[in-house]
C-alpha cells in the first residue's frame, strides 16, 4: 500500500524533495507501465510509509 499525490511539475517536485534531504528512488521521475510519470520517496525518508508523486494521464 502507498499514498500517492497527483502533481503538476513532477520534475521540479522531485528536485525539491531531493534537495531537502529526502531519499528518492532513482535519479529522476520514471514513466509507469500505464504511461504517466512517477516519483517515489524511499521509505527510509518517510518513516516507513511509501509516498509517490504522479503526473499525467494513464495511456
């Protein structure tokens, strides 16, 4: 289970989270199998909770 937020400007959000000390999964947002961009905060940075950002419409 995870908590996800829909955002505009996921690339900027990723950089902001990373620059504020959050451990992010990967070096940049990825494209999901459904066609939208995702960014994930590693659980070590979020007290064990899986947080995800998503941008775009599923293909």
